[in-house]
C-alpha cells in the first residue's frame, strides 16, 4: 500500500488543485532550508516528527535529505531515541488522566 512510487502522483495533484500543492512545496522547501538552524538539524527534526507521526514517506524522504546534509548514523540513532522518549513521555503524562 505504501510505495514511494505513489509520490509520482503528486504532479497530478498539482495540476488539479489550483496551485495549492505548489504553494505547500515552496513553503516546505523554505522551512527546511539553511537558516538560523542548519538544514542538517532541520532534517533531523523532520525525522523525529516523522517518527512520531509515522509517515513512511516522510521517513524515507527526510532520512535521505538528512544523510545528504551530512547527518551521521549516530545522529539518526539519537533522533530515533528522542522521538521514542517523547512518545513514551506523552503516554505517561496523558496516563495521569486515568488515575483517580
């Protein structure tokens, strides 16, 4: 069901959505470009978010972009653990709502 081949359909969406996708793409590119935070760190943040949202497409695209931007396997491993800790922390803190 989840195939990177599906991303080839984005130009079709772009043609029929009145330009919305193109505006999103421009925003996405600007948000991830080098700025006060270097692109490598932005891509690692994007990986952390993708791990928590569990978007397989984002995981693949941002892993590739992070490596291209110079991210090491060690940095990616730490990003995985940060995302896992935040998800677990959210379960713990939200779990307090279940306690009387």
